[in-house]
């Protein structure tokens, strides 16, 4: 094997700093070298300016991009202070993804000459090489927090683009590219094997990597999640061109019933009738490879997007009467782990067509066996049913904060297993990449038969600006210092509620539930109620999954992704004692009664009918039960009609504060236990901008 | 003199508690008695339900109102705990003033029977009498803070209504009222004396009463103001019916040119052609008195509203070519104090037709001489040019917080001097009553000739919800405790600015000027600049008058009137060193330069063009000058267009905070002196609801 191909991602915990430094230097240069080799495929420099895909930048952008990325990340990580070429580092910074047509208007871009970009690449390469020589390194190796992380991130980023650019080159006109020996395609082709469904035994799958993992990972790979996977059947082979042709010939691209709505919409827009790289010729089908065209090899894996793969499965399901679909991420992993016992950095030679260790193309689907299955990894990526999501424990790497989060939108499905050109992190067991479902990579699929329900990972970080401040108020730090407001409130109540320990509590205005969980340290059962469904959804997620995520607004358009775990607050044991309901506090169902204690936070001021709420509340309490009101008496005209307010106006000529109204309503049923006190509540709008409420806390005891 | 008339308001500082208690009891009962006497004028109880004025309640309301007022004020003052009749105390609470027609819809009211109201009055009278017996009293007497204040306020309130009800009775049909001997009218009538303008020597007038004044005062009488009044001429007599008739016969009610816009608008609406109580009869004019009609006495003072008095003056000015107008409050007081050497509680018998010591009507304008002038006090109230305003030092009495503030609107002009039925506080030298300019009381006028400019008291308390929070932030307490933010900010800067003492400072985003005044403790000259004219107006008022007023929002519709004085902060001596300008910080005139120090607070985030502001700012500073930025980096899309922001967005794919933008712009000209620090800024929206900003404070030195 040539030194430039089949490179392994390096062990970042190598304890010998000199060795690690040189391994990294080698990895860096070989990454640059292989990328240069890729671009040699272009007929000449003018091809860099052609747009291979109508919604993507021309390749000149990517030529500059992988170099500029190092500098941009090292600048933002404060590893280096000086830019190499500020104009290039701005021009080549963003635009990797599919764009909208107006963003791509070429009038916005004045691409530089290729020699200039090559010179720039050389300067960056020298700068990074120098940095590799100079950055301090010790026996702890390179960790997520290390300034070195920007270097290894740059290398792995470049390796991703090695693959994505190979796809773009594959989309260029054939006469603009050259088939080089270096990128030799697999010479093997023939009839496809008969596919078959073979059993996969169920089991528990653990996903996610922890900080001790020695190999580079993108932020979305960290954290942990566990799944119990049922037994299923999986196709022995990846779906071959021959097998996919059956679908086409059965009217696959003409019959809407096989397609998801999204799929049919894409097909109609694209006028697609064949997979993207197939071409119908007089003498049958051709297959476009990266730099050449060959007769369609029937025994190679079909390459398609998720939407086509899914339509195939639906057709197959109808045809066979079996629950055919794509595997979920965890099903895919269960199948893999039973059959691949090694990982890229550790293997002698790749057990499949991956890591550029075999060919610069796919190969027959029966070429690489892994037990009774073939192509468990390698050859082409395999689409899954799972939209990418964050594992619990996910955190963003600060120097590349939008690598993953924008893809947690339910519209990017995971691809697994890697292709012939997947190298570096891409070829690792724990890598996770996701693309829009209509996107093309060197990707195909294996189908499975299973009636197991797919796990819903609809846990996109909360982004509603009306909801986020409550996430932060409930689970974030108190910006004024001291205890979090909900924890503090329950602490203030402790002396009063201690005698009620083991009883039943109702928490009105529970928001995302922090106070309810806190109350459940004392009470045997706590019901959290809020009028806002989105808040209750988060409270319930916290109970059921133990975490919530939200996008916190930091400054202007800058946001942070935040995950909060119940366990971080020592509240995981309370979850079983808490339940949440969406309800209007002014109009509670009869079932919300029999409580020993009621805590109502911001509940009067945000009640639709605060008078009815207060007149009714005693019915919810057991005899001698207690009621705590923590309220700002600040009415929202969108919620409480002026005529339904119970104070905060002039009555018979004199000021009539809300608490006077509260007192007059409650007094027949309650006695005020102690002088009310004030407690500050902050709602974070931005890092430097908050809403501050001085809550008025009063504690009442039901007379009988 | 009968014991029921000619009563004097009592000395609240009487040191003998028993004596004071009995004086108060006597004053209370005689006040009730005289009011009863007034209502005896009505033909029968049915008259209580007639509406004397189409925009006022019928007299039944006032019958209940003066009693209910005692209970309402004693309840809100927490002097008593139990109401006498909650329904009555609500029904009779509000509606004294002119109302809009829909508020008066009688369908809203179900007035009780008169015997019921009389019974209620009896109960209240007994309750107050009992209170007078029981409330503790010592040698300090009765002060503003005393629970007794509600009692004396109730009595004085009843005495106001004695007069205002007499005006309403005067508006009832003649056949519905009875002329009683008790309310005997003046029998003297005849030809009017020739009026003449006599000189009044100018001088200094001090207005306002302090807490040591022994006689009851309404809150608007307290505080102090001083004026230098120029010499002027004043009419020897009040304007008589005869003199006013000249105006009428000269087309006074037909020619718009004599009238103010407001006056003409009123006249057109009312279709007025004569003063309200005149009636044209076959045998000449009649004059309606409270309970009878008499031939118009030409030598009695005309009674009219301000608008008519003003039109007369304008006519007279045109006719004579002299600057004829009504006196201001201070001119009126200068004239009075030179001629009336006593005050109601101290005189043996009233020196004029006032305090019910002579007749139950006006009398001839040449009946009571005060030196060379007549009717300096008494006979009828005298309209002035001065809309009522708060003296510096004004504070609201908490049990009647809307007695005065609603009249500080520039639409209520002061009347002075009292009428024949002005008793109690109304008859005191320092009393201040004001009515809408179209209102009728027993009021006429004296004209003066003066070319002195009228003082503009346009100091209505600031009520703009966008401005008030800045008043409070600048001059109020820090709701989080500790120093006021502006004082704290200048304190934090002290070490840096001390070496620049005696120099010149610019304060951008000065709001209502607190920071500018604080900086002027150090600098010889401070220029405060803000973009918002209303803020600069307040800052300028603070400099020029030493105080500002604003209506603070407390809770819902409940507001507090707040006055802040420069002297309270020890800043009065700095005022001469400070000046304020309205200007756009992004586009400052060249004159704003040559500074040693610039403090810009919230100035970047609220700049129209923050980039231009920052690029330009070094030109304003002397060499080695210093710049302090305290900013929340929180853009308002109404002010700063998205494309003009200098941070708070993603740039080339990475977060680009505003301070990074600031740093890049400032660095060529400035060096950052120290690590930025945070300082909390609160903006009070309501007592329990604030906006909280964490300002980022950075200090820069100009390179050269």
C-alpha cells in the first residue's frame, strides 16, 4: 500500500510527545497530499470554476476552504493570533452546504486565480507545520480542550472534504475530468448475487463516545445513549444495482404510493427516473464513477439518496408483505458489532472497501464478507432511518459551534459504515455523519425486516424565544449569583413544608418542572401544571429522559446549545414521583385535588381568570393544607383581560394593589401564615439582558 | 355672628390635646351642620336626583360623598378597620369631577333613597365623633403623618363641597330651590365704580408652605418656590358686571379675535352669549344667585370662567393698547401680601366678603377696601394665568394620592382669594385651588397690565413609559441594593479619571444626566449628550431648576408621583459645570471635541451607526485622552439596522461578539487599559418588574 492511501487516524493519547508530534505531522501532510491528488483529476484549472452541482459552490471554494479552515479555527481558539490572508479566510469560510440560488449568485463572488489559492494553501501548510513543531505537548496527549484540537479538527475536516469533493467531481462533465491510475477503479463486475434476509439477534446497544476515547471525534459523537434492539432480519448484501433495477422496472420512479411525501416532492422537482449516477444508453445502463463512466456493474451496490432507498423499501414491503425498512442507527450498530471486531486505527488491512485501502470506486456487493453478511462496513455508506440527534451528554466544541447543531433538525439522516473513500474519523466505528435525505454521497443501503417501532428522537433543542428564558431560569445559574431561583424558593418553603413530607403537592406554573422536582425531595407525589404545552413537553422530557436541550441566546444572533440533566441537580431519583399536565390554573379539572400543599409561581399574574383561580384553589387542598403564592402581580394583557384583574388598579378612587385583591379573595378560606417576603426571579433574554421580577411570596394555611 | 358661620380652620399644633380634640370636634360638627343647612335650600328630597349640570352627578351623590370620604380615607390610612356601608362607600367614592356623558349614564346608577343616605351620614358622623374622642393625641398636635390627618382632611374636603354644591344648587331650576334667611343675599346694589389701573410695586414672592405650618393644607400647597415679580398695574376693582357688559356690547361673544383657541371652541360648543348666571329679560338682565334671581347688580363682580375673563382682557388690551391680562399666581400673591396683613384663623372679622362672614352672595366691588385696592380677597374667586403645578418639594399625601397630580396637566388654572362661601382651608392665604378653564365657580377676575413674561410651569411629571425607567435608573435607588448604577459607574472610573481632574468630559447616552453631574465632581466641564429629546429635556430641567418629576409605574395602573432634587445627591454645585445637548452619537457635530475623557453608556448598542460612532470617537478626544464604554451590546432593530451592527452575529461561520467588533475598530487609535468588567444596570418597569442589563465596561486610552 502506498504511504498516501490507507492512512489511519492517530492515537491522540500517545504518551510520547515527540512521537505524537511526528505522527500528527505525517497525518497532516498525507492528508494534504491526498487532497492534492484528488484535484489532479480535474482536466485543468478552469474546471475549478465550473459548478458541479447547481446549488453548490465551484471546487475553487473547496480548494481554499480546507486550508482557510485551519486558520479560522486556530484564530477563534486563540491558538494563533495572526491571519495568513484575511480576505481568503473570509471568502473561503462558509458555503459548504447546499445553498439557496440567491446566495449562490456568482455576482457575489470574485473567485481568485487558482495559483493564488495554491500559494495560499502552501502558506497555510507551512504555518500549520510550524505550529506542529512549536505547540507544547506533553504525555497527556491531545484532548478536546487542548489547543491541538484545532489542528486535528482541521485534518479531519480536510478528510471529510476529500470525500465530498470526490462526489462533486463525480458530478462534473466527463470531459472535464481525468481518470488517473492513482484513483484506479475496481475492475470486478458481474451478475449480482441473490439477496436474502438473514436473522440478526437483538441485544443492547450503547452508542456515543466518552472523553477517554483516543481517536478524534466530532462533537455529535460524544455523550451516551443505550437501546434495547429487538431481533430483526437484515439483507445479506447491500442492495445491488440489479436488485434496484427490479424496483425501477416495477415502476418505482412512477408510482407515488412507494414514496414518502418528501420523496415524491423531491422526485417531482428533480424529474428523477433513475439513480443520479446511472445513465441510460443504447446498449443498456452506464454508471458514472468519479472520473470515468463504465457499463453498469449489476453486482455493485446501488447509490442513491435516502428518499430513493426508502421508496425501494416500501416497494419491497408491499411486494413481500414484510415490514421492510432501513435500519435505525442502533440496529445498524448491533449488526456491525456482531460482525466487525476491529476498527480502522487497529486493523492491518481494511476488512472492507474502505479507507482507500482497495479501490477508488465501489466493488461487488459479494466481495467482502463479514460472517454471513457482506459489506457490513465499506463500499458505500448505508442510509439509516435515524435523523441525527444529540446523545445525552452532548456538548458543543467551542471552536466549531455549528458543526452539529444545525443538523439536529429532524431533516438530516445518519449514514453509517463508510465508503471506499471514507478515511480518518469517517472510517471509525463511532463516527456519525448525517445529510439531508435528498443528498448524494457515495451511499446506498441495506434493508431490514422488523416491526419494531422506531425511536422518536424529536429532541431538537428548544429554540422558542418565549420558552428558552424559562429553561434557563429553571435549570441555569442565577445571573445575580447565589442559588437558582426555583431551588431557593423551595428552600425558603422548607420549614413550612417539612411537616407535610410524604404528602401530595401541586405545583402551578411549573414551567419546565424544576420546582416540581425540587418539591419531590419532600413530597411523595408532585403534580406540575402549566398552561403552556411547550413548557410541559420539556418538563416531561426531563422526567422521562433525564435531560432537556435548548438554544440559549447569547448576544444578537449568537446562540449556545445547552443540555441540562436532572442528575446534575441530584434530582434523578425524584422523577418517578413527579408528573406533569398541561392545564389552565383558572379552570382545573376536579382530578387536581386532595393536595397537602400547593405552590403557585407566576400563576396569578398569568392566569386567564385570576379571581376564579383564587376562589377555587381551596377546593384543591386537604384540610389544613398550605398554599404558597410567588407572584410578580404583573398582568399580561394578552392573557388576562383588564376586567378580570384582581388588583393593580384604582378602586373607588384609591390604589388597589393585587395583593389586597388576593387577600380579600383568600381570607374566607385561608389564614396568612407570615409576613410576605420578596425573592428575585431573573429571566435571561441574552447574556447581558434579562427580565428581573421581584416575586412576592406569601404562605397561607387553609382554615379547615 | 352665628356659631355655624364664620368658623375658622383650627390650629393643628395646639399643644393642649384636650383642647385640640374639642376644637376639632366642634369644627367637624359645625362643618356637618353648615352642609345640612345648604341642602335645606332644596325644595324637597326629589331635587337631590335632578342633574344640575348635564356633566355632573345629581346632588344625592354629593350628599353621600362627603360622608363616605371620611370612611374611605380612614380605611386606606388604616385608622379604622371596619367600613360603615361598603356599598355606599363604593357608590359615593368617585365622580366629583365633570365626567364624560357615557360615564354618567344613569343606568349605571341606582341611587338610594335620601332618608337612607341621611341615616348613613348620621352613622358616619357618630363614627367620626367617636374617633375624635378615642384617637390618641399628644402635645405635638396633628401632623401630615398622623392618623388624625384623615379626619381633618375629611372636614376640609366637606368644606370644599360646601362651596361646589352651592354652585350646583345655583344651576338648579329656580322653582326647585328655596331662598332661606340663613343664606341671605347682599341687599346692596347700584352703579359700578369707574375701574382704574393702579401700580403694584414688584418684589420677591415666596410661595408654598412647610411642614411647620399649623393649618391644614392640601398636598399641592407644600414645597417652596420663589419669584421675582416686576412692577405692574392692576385694576383697582374686580371687573364688575357693568364693566363686563361693555365687552359684551362691543361684540365680545361674537368676535373670535378676542378669544383663545380653547375659548372659542368652548364658546362655539356652548353657544354662549352671556356669562353663565346672567339672564336676558324684557326689563334688562337678571342675575341668578344660589336660590333666587335678582336684577343684575351692575356694581357686583362679574362671574365667569377663565376663558371669558381672558377674552375680556384681550379685548381690553386691544382697546387700550396696553398689555392687559390676568395676574399670575405670584403677581396675585404680591398684590395680596402688600394689602392683607392677616389670615382667616387670626382675624377678628373677615376683612372681605369671605368665610360666610357677610352674605350668601357677592356684594358690590367697592364695598371692601384693602388700601387702594378692593376685594383683594373675598367676594368672588379670581382667575389667574397660572395653570396649577407642583412646587419643588411637593409630595403626595398617601391617603389621597390623586387629589392634585391629575390637575398638573396645564389645563387647570389657579383661582385665588376665595368667595363669599369659601371657608376652612379655602379661605387661607396659602390655599391653591385650580379648575378647568371652562369651569364655573363663584369666580371673576381682576386684570393687570404687565409686559412681564409669564413663567412657564410646563413641568408635568414625566409619564412616557419609555422615559420613566431612565429617570428611575438615574435618580432612584438601585432595586438590587447598593449604589445607584450611575454613581457606581463613576466611582468605578474614579481611579482612571482622577488624573484628568479639572479637564473636559463628554458623556454620551447621558439620559437624564445623573452620570454627567457625577462626572462634574471631577471635571471642570461636562457635556451630556443623548439622542432622545425627552431625556435631554429632563436633564436640562435638573440643571436649571434642580428637580425633575415623573410618574413611576408601581403595579398595573397604579402610579407614584416622584420628585428628585439635585441637592438630594449633593450635586447642586455641579450644575453650572454641566451642559446637555440632543445629538446623535453616530453623527456628532465638530464642536463636540477637545475632551479629556468620554464616557459612553448604552451608547454603542443604541447608536444608529455604531461603526461610524466608534471610528469617529477618537477625533473627539485630546491626545492621551480616555474613553470608557459601558454597554449591553443588545441591539434594538428599531434603531440599528442589521447591516450596521458591529457584532452579535456569525462572521465567516464563527460567532463574532460585539466586543470583538469594538476592539477591531478601536485598536488602531486606542489601547485597552484593563480587563473589562461587568456592572448591573436595572431599568424599573414596575415595582416588581425590571429590565436587567449586565453592562460591559471597558476603558481605553487614545494612543496619541
